[in-house]
C-alpha cells in the first residue's frame, strides 16, 4: 500500500524501452511542462523482475544494425531509380529510333519519287527525240523518194525530147516538105517583127532553099499585112550551126529553120525547128506528164 502511495505521490510514470546502447532513459513530459526536465541517461534504474534478463540478453546480442537497414533501403531505392531511368532511356531510345526510321522512310520515298520523276522526264525527252528523229528520217526518205521519182520523170521527158529532136532531122532531108516549111517560118518571123527591112540567117546547107522561097515569102507577108514587101537581106557570112552528128552530139547544132532580126539587131525572132520544139514542149509539158504519169505528175 505504501508502495502504491509513493508511486501516486511521485506522479505518473511512463513505460520506456531500453535504448540500443544499453542505457536506460526515462521519458519525460513535453518541453511545454516546466516541471519536467529532459531525459537524462542513468546508470541504473528500477526494473521489473523480468527486465534484467531481457537487458542482459540484448547486451549479449549487441546493438541493432540501424545503419545497415538504412543502406539496404537506400540501395533498393537507388536500384529502383536506376531501373526507372534505364527504362525511360530505353523507351526514349525506342521512340527516337522509330522517329528516325519513319523520317528515313519518308526521305527515302521522297528521293525515290524524285528520281522516278527525273527518269520519267528523261525518258519522255528521249522518246520525243526518237519520235522527232523518226519523223525527220521519214521525211528525208520521202523527199529522197520523191526526188528519185521526179528525176526519173524528168529523165523520161528529156529522153522523149531528144528522140523528137532526132525526128526533126528527117524533116530537113525531105526537100519538098522542108522547102514549104521554110517559107512558112519566114512569113511567121516577118509577121512577128513587122519591120520594113530585116536580116535573115540560116544554115549553110539551107542557103539555096531559102533563096528559092524568099520572094514568095515576101509577097505572102505583103498580102497579109497590106504593106510593101519588106527588104530581106540574107547573111552570107554568119550561118546557123549544122545538124547534130554522132561525132558532135553535145555541141552547138540546129535541125533547121531560120532566124530573123531587125537591121539594128535589137529585135530577134528565132524560128528554128529546135526553138519551135522547145516552145511546144514547154506548152505541152503538163499534158505530157499527165498522160505519162497520171494525176500525180499534174
């Protein structure tokens, strides 16, 4: 009873756990209470009967490893942080790699499309060049063919003219027919010139025939024009070329006919057989081509 009273008189006491260093600390009130002081370590205190054994056993085991427990927590937290950072780095690297791969694919597609476009443009340009070259070649071949056709046509017409010129030689060999023809040619020349005095030139071999028809030609011209017969002077110094021969096939030649000129030489009327053939040939050339080559030549 006395013991209980003493405990009540001393005030309430608090249960304390033995400190880790083996010293017994008495819990005090909060610093707000002026009657209680801070806990002070004491060497010995009153314990319960069983407390001595617990204290001695704790002393035998040694102090608890609080720092070791803190190191484990710190290591665990550090490991979690490093794992988190590593995971973040892996995810970030994966995102960067995916973005780089996507950008690479886009850039590659752009480059491929640009090269395709360039190749298509180059192909179109070369195709146009080939088409133009084909057209040029076709046009050149067509023109060459046309030139060949026209050359063949001209050769044919020229051969016809040469053959006709050879036929004229037979006219001058028939004296009666050629004599009549000379008179007609002289009258035509006089009608073209209409001069009171003219100079006449002929082939040397036709001189006798011209003299024989000269008077009749003058009279015929006078009858047709109702004028006095003109004065006709035969040039006996300068003659027309002779008929062509095999030895001088490409030289100057005349198949027959006459050339009349005024006394001053300003007006000349060439009325030879070769000149008449040229006139008729130029006039009838379209008809000749049409009859020989059809509508294309026309």
